[in-house]
């Protein structure tokens, strides 16, 4: 009856979209509370106009252009698309089957570039979109380091513990920014060099955290020598280098201060040590993890080092994070640190939960506006795409999400979502499974449903 | 039916025997029979139907009568009471009613603008057996030494100083079932605990809560033991392993039944040799130990149900159960609960079809849905995980009320753990396990403000005196 009619309508809409994915059009989203995450702040009741792939106008007094397709938000909320930062999206399908983000190869460490192996047809992308995610910062995974997926059913301790012989490689490789739509999802490659520190860094450096710093200094000296003597090194007329030429080449932007090191680090003392190292060696620094970053907040703010946090961390799960607290994000914000909120467990299958993590940060003292920025404009800026995306501003890419309420609330759902102006159907493999099995009493087996 | 009746008789005999054990001397002196009466077995040699060798020493913390007034109350019996009053007295729920004024002599808690629910029950936790810090010395949750380790009890690995108990309580969790891991076909016994700080495991152990038996379907056992080139290496090896164990257990149970029957008739009888592994399995066959079955796939659940029929036991709950929605009608018919997540999926093949709507679809089919954590972080916000599941259901047009969905983390886990007669709802006479929330618990901003266990204030978000810390955290770092 009416439900099947609605379903037919929805199917038709999906088919129409599929048939014309890149159709240029003008869309006006009206009657919306607009959280721009940009200079306009919050607009209590306004309109967002999307023309083709860009935002054309945002404001309280914006009129829908003639001929525009109008979406009535019915008093709901409009936000920029959110970022999944520290993500595996596009690089993983089933956690236990491995991913395309970890390399154990003595000739490819710093040179590893995740952007070459990403899958635009991953079923995880539509799932993440249902959580309002339109962009992700995909990061390589250190060998025997933190992160990665693990089976969450009490099987962790027999899941295998990485390679037996850890390579001397300190570098996990280079991160990339992607968009969650289209056949070419790459937005910007090589946005940062991931390096594990603390316990994980000690493991790859031979056992002690101090050894890693020494090793890193020596490696960066090699990179400097390489940068000044490229031809000699390539011809083999130079002393032996500790890294492959590809790895040395990849690290040149790091010593030149053009590519940040994304330091996976947790303990306050290690963060302090890194701040000193970054000053001495002249590289840009981003802290990822940073459970004890709040204890170093003023120094991080002064050094303008952003911190990527997971707001749920509050247990002394290791001796590196004895001072983990859910107020980390709030305390960093108060000190003036740029905060980015990540989702959990590699931010792939659970990337859709990023918005709840923003809410959890708010419940633990962060400002609402700050938490919104921490999943939109802050990651965009930190990873070098803030001029194109991350906030609702005229001229930016139209990554726009319409919600039926506060986007941080689980009881809220998106009602429309655009990636670079392209409206994406709000469906996923999970939704198809739901629809296949919602009625178990059918004449034919469920496999005959679409 | 026959089996059930026999089991009941056996339980009665056991109760008598237990009585004998405590009054052994008087029994022997009053004996008038010329033949020497059978001596009761020493407790350690008797099968498991006697008294618990590790008895609970839990005692509720003393509390004054308390009235929470003016709150929105979800009773977890399907009721939502606006402007509700909840009276706690002598550790029990005394009364739950709209508009009731606080009686004289009651400590009054202003609940206006706030919400009250039963204490949250986490039906799947590894706190204490996989504690923080996560270090090898304390990671004691999986006896990965053989596919059948029904002889191990999670309570013997439980470290009561796990700081995770405190953070779980701050999330409203008042009761948890602590399970062994899932490496084995039979992982061992679970234990249900009250979430109070304690020097000992026994000081947390919930009186009157039945034991559970952790069983595991699927990828974990076959991966672990197949990787060692031993059985089970496949799904079919798993099933052969369960069935072989149940055959042994049934034989063992019969030996003890025969033994007790002979004793009852005054005949001479030699006690069978006690076997801890078979004790636990026989406890399941007698209906005393509840099967808690880690099982992701619907087709595997159907096989497990057939095995339970073949050997005459009941599965209390499928855990993780990512595909329960594909079998919701069967689970409803069989009265088997489903403990699942909303957000977890895709971390392995058997979880690939996990969907956010799982709990909602199971609920809509009339089956018992439970949201569990299996995680020291998620256990702190089971209310929000339930909200995610509820929201997904509504997104799909399945209308479920919040006053019903609250049962997913309270009444339904209580049922699956066999403790619904004690806790899980706000009903007069039950343990006063109560949470006062700062906002609707289905909101991301809701925080547990006060958490009562058996009527005692065990956590107060606004009062450091009621924010206990584990020994481990003393002198370590900055608060």
C-alpha cells in the first residue's frame, strides 16, 4: 500500500540519481537552522544555495534562485559534511582480512602513499555517508603500532601481533584526503607523514623510546644530505643511506616544513619531547591520539600544533595514558589548541559515529561550535583543504548535509546529503539488508527481494 | 519434560545433601540404622549441585531512605511516568508513582528536568578479566589451551581493581555479566557481579544469580585451533566438538543422578569422580547454568538451536548476534534473547551483515533484544548505543517507544541473565538499582548524575566523595 508506493518512489529517485550522477543543477535548501562552521557562525533560519558542485550562497536573507530545486528542511539543521579523520575508509573492507594501509617493506616506508590504493566502490563509503561523513583523512597504519581494527569479541589476544621482525622503518607512510563520492575519490594526496611514537615508536626503534628520537634525527640528517646531494646519491657516489631513495625523497617535504609529521603519541612527556624535536629539526607537527595532550595544552597552543583526539578515551588502558580523560577536547579547546575529533577503531566501519563523538565532547565541556568545527573546518584546515571544504561558505565545494535535528544526537538522522553538489542516496548495503529481512514471512525466500 | 522433572528431583536431593553437609554431625548421631549410613561426600568431591565453593560475600552498602522526586521515569516495564517519584528504602524499590510527595524522613533528590531508569545491566563484559591497564599479566579472559575449557570460571580471573568498573558505574552500569573470551567452543563460566568497589571478587558476586556458560560459534574457535592443526578447524568441526562434549556431559549427569537416587533409597553407592569441565556442562543440562552463546550468523544460530534440542538444554541468549534480524521470528518463538551492538560491524566476515537496525527488528518481531558492550568504553554509554539502535529502527519506519527501548539495557539483559526477579525494572520490592540522568538517556548529552546500587549512592557526578578510584590509580599521574 502506501509504504510500497513510497518505496517505489524512493527507488525511482535512486534510479534517477544513478542515471545522471553528475547532473548539474541548482538546489536551494530552505527553512533551515544553518550551522556554517565558518565566519557566519549559526544562522537561525536561512537558505543554502548549491549550484553545480559549489555553494553559491548561504544566509538568512538568501532567496532560492528561479528554477532551483527546493528542499524544505522543515526547521531542521544544515551542516557542512563531516570529516572522518584518522580513517581507513577506502582502504579496508573487512577488518580481519587486512587492509591496504599497512606496509612491511624495508624499501617502502616513508614513500608509502595510501592515495594509490583506495577503493571508491567500498561498501563502507555509503555507510559513512549515512552519518553525514563526506570527506575522510585516510592514514597509513604503522607496523605493530596502534590503531587498526581488532575483533571486538574477546579474541584480541590471539588475533596475531604483527610481523615478527619489525622493520627499522619508523614511518608508516603518507596520508590522503578523500571525498565519499564519485569514481575518483582522491582529493589531496600526501597531506602528512604518519610516525608512531611512545611505546609503538620504541618497538620499531628497537625497544626504547629514546632510541627512536636518536634514529629519527639520524634519518632526517640523511634526508638533508640527500636533498643537497641528490645526484650523487642516485649515482651511488655518496655514502650509504639508511633509507631507500624513494623514502628519502618522500621525506624532503618534511624537512622543508611543507609536510607535517602526524605523530601518533599519547603520553604528556612524549608530546613534550616531540615539541622539542620538531623545533630542533624544523618540521611541522600534528598530534594524533594525544590522550594526555591536555597536560601540555599551553605548549601545544603556543607551538600551534593541532591535536586529533578520540573523546571517549578515559581509561588507563596503558601506562602511556594514565591521565586519559573525556575532558581532553574541552581542556585543549580552552587553551586555544586546534582540536580535531576522530571516530574510533580506524574510523572506517564506525566512521558514522564521528558525530556522536562530537556530542560526547560537548557533554564533557567542549563548546558546541568548537565540537562542530572539530569535525568539519578544523580537519579541513589541518590537512590543507580548508580553502575548498569544511564549512558552509559561498564558493566552497558543496558538501552539505540536511538533518532532522541536532546532528550530534543519535535520534537525529540526515534527510539529504550532498558531496561536491551531488546529492547522494541515503542508502547502504546495511539498509538493503534491513529491507530484505524486515518481513520474514514471504512466499519466496528473501533472496528474491531486491 | 521428563528430563526437566528428573532435574528438579535432582535439585531437591542436592538441596537435602547440602543441608546434610552443614549438619553432618547431628545427622550421624541421630542415625538408628544398623548399617553405617552413607557419609556425605566432602564438598570438593561432590558434583556441582552443592553449595557454591566461592560464595558471594556481597552486602549492600547501607543507605538512608531516598525519594527521587519530579523526574521522568522509565520503569523498563513499558511505562513512562512524568513527574514521577521513586522511593528507595532498605535497599529496595519501595514505590514508583506520579506526583507522590516525599515522605517524612526521606532524603529528597530533585529530579525535575531529569530522567530515572533502572540501573544499566551490561550483559557482555570482560571488565576485570581484560582490565585496564591492558597488559599480559592481567589479560586473563581467554584460556586458549583447548577447545573445551568449560572447567574454567571467569570469576577466578577477575581483578576487582579494574578501573573500568568505576567508569562503567559512572555510565549508569550497576550489574555486569563477566564472561570468558570466545576462543573456545566452551569458554568457561561467566559470573554476574554487582558494580561496587570491592577488595575481592566474592564481594561483587551477585547473590542468587545463576552462572552462565560461554559458548562460541564460528570463526574464533576454528581459526584458533585450526591454526594449530587441531580440531576444530572448520564450522563442522565446531559442531562435532559441541556434540561430543554434550554426550559426555549427559553421561556424567546420569552417573550423578543415579548416585543420588541410590542414596535417596538408602542404597550403597560409590560417588562418581568429579570432573570440573563436565560439572559445568551438566549444570546446563539440569537447567541451572544459562547458555550464553557467542554466535554471529543466523544460519549458525539455527544449528545451535538444533543442538540444544538434541541434548535438552536451553540457549538463554545469543551474543553479538549480528544476523539475529534474519532469524528474528525463530528467536521469538524459541524465547532466546539477542545481545548485540548498534554500531559494530565488518571487523570480520561473520560480522559483515551486522546492521544498526538489528535490535529494532528483533524487538519488532516480538523477541528479546539486548544492547551489550563487550567493551570497556562502550559499556560507559550503553544508553547511547541503544539510542543509535532505536534511531535506526525509526529511520526504517519501525516505531519503538523510548520507554520500551530502555528494556534493551535493563529488563531484557536481566531476563537473559536470570536475575529479572531481582533487578532490571523499577518495581516495588526489587533491588534499588537506579540511575538519575541529567537528560533523556537517549540523548548524547545525558550523563548519569547519581547511580544507586541496592539503594546506596555509589556514584555522584557532582560529588567527588562518590567517585571511587581503583587502587591502581592512586599516586599515578594527575586526577
